[in-house]
């Protein structure tokens, strides 16, 4: 199956490559205005908005010096050194080079960058914002850390493959404000679809790893990590149109809100990114996210299993032993310390991946300025068999008025030992 | 009579109403939302799930006891796990989104706990291995430049605050895994990594012997870490140096 996809992909690529011309010429150094403390500060802020650090800092490594491996279905892409070291970083880059990387997805020498760098989003970044980001990165202490070559499998490591991918999936663009909407809404849209690159995760991807047209913000399983990024268009998943405005803001600013706690990759997004948003930008993003059209005609679902089912009884017993102390006998939770499970979308959405991972691996909400001492949940993967964990998750998904498909022992097994980088 | 006169009807009424109102508020709050204790012990329930209630692991397990270990040592280990210098998938996942300050508070919490140690398990190795372990721990091996453990880990092997951990009260499997990890480069500490150097000079048989002997020893007097080294440590250790630097004015 995978080989089939690869061959089809390669054929498409070869065909497309024929019509793609690479006529980019390396840019010339230009006359630039000097960086100001204002532009550097603005760039530092924007770097946080875009969570550049998340990819461009290795675990335990120097900030922005690159080296973190981004796992994709096509191999591992290693994020590059953004510090101004002349030999290993951006020291010889000009503002124009940098702007072109964001806007056109091309390196200083004209080479097309791998789309793991989300230039399909970053192309919308204004040249002013790009300049500020450039000024900030150039102001960092240079770190000499040679970029590690990507470990992409053939044919994904070939330049013509990336050229073909670009021909099919990428057009440089500008953010075009919707004049019928408020300035706040437009700012939110700009941040969500541009620098914030939310749909790098919250969208479906096709066999070539490109966002499927029309699925932006509609959720999807993250390639590589395997977490499910819920749909922001679906009230049964991550849609927030019906939430209180202050709860949406609280979730992005602190990582916790009534009935919701961010986990997995989103915990990192909150910790490194959204908790640092200015009050205005936070409100703009909330305004935009609440306006995202929601799926309508949601069919009503009935519980997958009956309370008389032995699986339900086993799950109920395991829940009483391991979960009820914190999450309450009836799944009512205990504030933000232990989110309610009754009516919790993270539990009931169709994909059970995240709920399974929470049970197997536990976790803390991110430590943020607004929630600096988060409560943590223990991992249970080492004390629950696959069958036990399946019964427990199935029970949680169908107890107290919840209704969601049953989870199999195989589905539990698939999530074991996953989702942690080494 | 004076007492009676001082009794004022309106103020007594107000007090009664206030008490009643307080009761009502309490009842409605209890219905509205459960809450968990606002304590650090409750916040770190994620840790005690494996490391045992209050940080006391069972002596037969792999998970080490963390209660009562020196605070700076625990903090360093938490940072090492989070930042990938020490490898453990479950620990890396749990700590990924926590910051230095909170990890310091967590370390402090477990360091402060004073939990009695269980009796050690009887050794299951041969007498020769046991004797080899005892000799290596107590005397080291000068010909191979292996210092005695007590030179850094305290005269009674209970550690030296704030950065050097005790070696007693730990499961044998855990000790084997740590020394093996250092030898193989899987466990690292702040450079210069003295334990990596020492472990590189130990053979697998040495490690087995050392772990067997250490895990069979009773823990003296609550296992409290010493506060000072009895003599200058024989090797340069980044973990010790960085903490000494940190606490100096």
C-alpha cells in the first residue's frame, strides 16, 4: 500500500516536474535599514506567536539553534539553525533571503525547502513581520551548530520531488483581509492561517502530506506523532463557536479551561506560543476561531455498549479503582485539576487516540504563567492490559450520558510506546 | 442583669442569619463542583502512581524511591529527563511541558519527605560476588582508578546534600540499570560527567556485584544525606560544581 502510494506519487511528481521550471536566481544582497530595538522586540514576539522555537530548538538544546527532528511519513526532517552564525546559521542571510524563505519556501541559494517548514502558511506573513522576525533572529547570540541533513526516504529526498509537490500544492500568496469583517477578525484570521500555522496540525493530509483542500482547521491525525488534532469546525471535537469567549481565551492563555485541558502537542503550542499572545492578539484569535463555520446536522449518537455488557462492567470497576478519586464517581471531574469526563469532547470524539494516550501515558497540563503549578495525571499503561484499557476507555466514552464507538484492545496496543520523541 | 442588657436582638439576629447563609453557601458549593486538595502532593499524583505513595517505591521494583533524596539532585534529574540527557519515555512525556521553577518545587517536595525505609532484601548472589561488590564499594580499585563510593556519596552512602544522591534503599534492578546506562552512554549528567567515567571502568560483573551489595544494605538513621563532604571529592563532577556555584552568594 505504502509502496503503491510512493510509486503513484513518484509518477505524478515526474509528470509535474516536467512543467516546473526552477528559474529562481539567488538574491543579491540589498540595502537594508538597520534593525531597531522595536523591530527586534516585535520579531521576538512574532517568533513566539509562530512557535518557531518548538521546531527550531532541540530538546535541551540552544534556543533557535535547530536540530529537532520532525517525524513525517516520508522520513525525518531536521529543523535548521536560525541563529546568525555565518557558517551554520543565518549569518549571511539578508532580509530578502529570509522573506523569500517564508514567502516562497526557498533557501538562500534558491533551493526549494521541504514543506515540513510550513511555508504554505508562512507565505501569508507580511513583509513587515518577516523583517521583524529577521531582525530578531539576527540579534540572537550566534550558535555554531551544523544543520543535520534530513533523513527522507527516496524519492522524497529528491529536489524534483519537492518541485513537483510545490507545483501541486503551493502558490505564494498574501493575506487578503475580508473587508466585510472587523479588523479584529482579520487579525485573528491572519494569525491562525499565517504565522500561527494552526492547520499544519488541525487539517487532513493526503498521501503526499499536503493539506487536503477544504479541510483547513477540520482536524486530522498528525503525521508522525499520531496525536489527533481535533476539528475546530466541529462542535463534537474542538469547535469553540458555542463556548464562552473567556473560556476559549483561558484555554489558549493558560492551557486549562472549564472542562478542557490541552495535552500532547497542543500543550507545547500553549506553553511556547499562545500563552505569550498579547491581550489583543488573543482576543483576535478567539474572535476568529469562534466564527469558523461549524458542522451542522450533527447526527445523534447512542452509546456503543449497554450497561449490562461485561465490557461496560469491567470498565466501570476499573474506573472506580483508578479514576474516580480524581475524576469523580460520575465523571463530574474536579474543576481544572481533573477535567470532567461526562460530556468531555476529548473523550467522546470519534477518534479515541487522545483519550487512549491520556490513559496510557498520563500527563501534566503545561506550566504557564496563568497556571504555573498544573496538576498531573499518572500513566496507567504499565498496570492495564490492552483489554483492560480498552474496557476502561470504552466505559468512559459511554458512561454518564456519553456516547462514542467502542475501543478495541488492538487500538490500545497501537498507541503504546508512541508519541514520545527521543 | 448587665449581661442581659448587653444582649441586642438585632445583632444576634444578624449573626444567626449570617451563619445560616454560610451553611447554605457551603451546601450549594458542594453541589456545584468537587475539588481536589490544593496541595503539591495532590498535584504530583502523576509521580506517585509509579514511585509509590509519597515517593516510596517498593524494594522489589524498578522504579526508584524519590522521597528524601537531595533536592538539587532530584531537580537535576527532572531537567535531565525533560531535556533528553537522561532517557525514559514515560518521564520525558510527563515532564515535557513543565518549567524549571515548577520542577524545582516538585523536587523540593519529595526531598522534604521523611518516610521510613523498608528492610533491605536478602542478597541472592553468590558469596564471591557479594564480597566483590562490598570491596568495590568500600575500597574502590586504585589500580583501575575507581574511587570508593563513600568518597562522594557520603561516609554512610546516604548522599551529600544538595546534589549527591544516596545509594541505599534502591532496588537492585534500578542500580544495575543506572550503572549500565552510564556505561552505555544512555544516562548522562552535567559535564564533567564523573559517574560516566567511573562506570566506563566497571565491568558488567563489577556492576552486578556493586548493585547486589548496595541493595542489600540497611539504610542508617532515616537515610538523611550528609551536609558536607568529609574530604575533597576525588574527581571533578559537573553536578556538584553546578550546584555549589548555584548556592554560593
